[in-house]
C-alpha cells in the first residue's frame, strides 16, 4: 500500500513536494480507510487530484512512473535529460529525487533515490525498514562515488551482497534493480536478503501507473469465465447497452495482424516457452490413453490487447493454441447484435479498461491519469461510488487526476481524499489536500472549487475584470 510519495527537481516540481495517502482527522466514511494493524498506519483507499491544465497533475503521475520504471528496468526514459525542473538553471546539474513510503508483505519501507537526469548518475539510494520510531537502513549509498553499505541483517555469512554491489555499484542502475537481475541464485543462497526481492516485487506487481491511452496490466481476468460474466454485468450496470460478452474464435493470423512487431515477438516467445505443455497435453492420445486422463482446464491463457481489440489465447486440452476475439452482445430492440471492440465507443473502451479495478481481488495501488477520459460525468461519479463499495474488504488504492468536480461531494468522498495541484509564485507545482485547508463539512465542495476558493482552477482576464468591478 502507498503511504506517501515525494518528488524534487522533476518537470514542474522544483522544491520537495509530498503527496500523502495517510488519513486525516475526518471521522466520517471510515469504510474508505485501510487500517493496517501491522504497521499502525491508517491509509486512504482513494484520492482525486484536481487542478487547472498546466498545473502539474500529469507531471505528478509521470514522476511516479519514472521511479517505477527506473526500479523495474534499470534505466531512465529516453528523454530523461530533459525532465529536470527548468525554473532554475542550476537544477540541470542537481539530482532529481524520488522518495516513496509503502507497505509490502506487512512491513513499512521507505525507498529514496536521487539521480542527475542529465547524466544518469545516481547520487543517493537507500531502502529503510520502518518499525514504529525505529528506522533501519537495509542498504544505502550517500554520494555518486561511495560504495553501498548494508545492514548486517541482510548480509549473510559470505558477504555475497557486497561482492555483487561492487560489480554493478557504479553501473548507473538502481541497486534494487541490479540485485534482482542477473544475480543467479543469490536469493536461494542468501534467504536473509529476501526483503530486497519483496520490495522489488511491490513495484512490479502492486504498483501500477496508467495513462489515458494505456490499458491496465492485468486484463488477464478475462480468461476466467466467472470474471467474463462480471465484466458483462458491470457494463450492463453502467448502462452501456451491452448485455453479454462472448468469445469469438479467430485465426492466429487475425490476431497477429493487429499487433505491433514487438508484441508479436514477445507473444511468440511466450508461446514457445509453454510448448512443452503442448506435448504433455497430446501425450495421452499418443499413448492411447482415454481423454479423461487429460486435465479439463486450460494449460495456458493470456490476454492480448491491441489498440482497438482484445484477444484471448489459450492452450487447451487438445494440445493446441486457440485464439478468441472479444465480442459484445447488445440488446437493440428485440434483436441481439454482436459488435467487436473496435466498433464500440471511446467511452466503452475507457470503461472496459477500468473494470479490472472493480473486479480484481489482488492487493493493488493504481495511479491513474484522467479517470474521466471519454466518460460521461455521471458515469465517472458512478464508477467512483462503485469503487468504494467494492473496496470495502480489499487492500486496494486508487489515486487519479480528474477534472470531474461532481466527485467533490461530502456524500461521496472525505475531504482528505481531495487534492489540488496549483502553481507557486515561481510557476512550480504545489500540492495540498482539503484536509490541509480544514474545509468545513457544510461547504459545497465542487462549487467552492469552481469559484476558485482554494485555487487550482483557471482564471481568465474577463473574470478578473468583473471581480475588480
């Protein structure tokens, strides 16, 4: 679970700016909270970030995305040398800093990394385990030239971790990435350091950053019949006109012609890796055994999304790969008509992308840009309401930017769930929540926001003149 996140010297963020998911002093809507008994933290399950265009909302999402990808891939984005905050010339030579506190495997950690974006040099990196007021640095380096230092609890008898750190310590990749890649059986022989694997997997499996035109990672739920029915029921509940989802058999060629070359190559490799299962599936027939000897469940299943279509690929009990396209059944008058994904509206596309959030039972932290993209205002509000009802018994968080002010209602959200991005006097981004402003419960939030009571909305010249008059 996400506790807080800070960023410095990145795009419109000049000085250190912090976003928090820790709950405030609000005493209403306690079902919106996740009380973590192991760490003693009370966390929000939802936050909406508002602000005028150009205030820095998307830059906030980008900063988390850059951190996540740096940890998982070991490299900065191609345009990283251009991502430092240009409000001060000296920032070009200064490190950009990213700091995130999170709960993984019932433990609270703080990960901090500083990197000069123009050169790619890491000047600081540390992972801290927090228990109450005790902060244990599991590993750290404090300058670009210094070696990594490790806490005795993760060292082990042979000091393998120190040997490895000297090998790739100056490679320009985060240590948290390096120790989880190309290190052979390190964690098998050094189980005391498994915490480094668990924290890495939090970035990989729990934290997910989603931009408007990007699908969620885990649409694989569609491979399960019960989830397919849940998707269909939600689409029906959201008044899309869709009654049912069905799988239409298609050829491999039909699937591949809609995919880019990189996705085709990745898919071919993935299918090749499960090819031994094909042989295993065919073995009963080859040995003359009855079909009852073959498992009835699929041996392999994956979901592939192109820009306008969704396909499901399964390795079934006949030992062959089968390809299916998602079709939506609409009830038009007395007639049921099937439409492919590419025939559906942009709003249905967007909604379909979001449904995983409502269905998945995994522990997840979704960081999303523009939840209201292509959605009717009432649908956006209904989605948020549905999210809250589905999140009651789940370890899940959703942080999203939005312009949909209808969500700003005491009937829907708590004041500490509303954040606003605005500009400082130097044009840098500042973030604050309505909890910081101690907004009263009787305030009409959306109207006050649109009236620029707290900032974060555009103010036009003719409006300023009217105010002065």
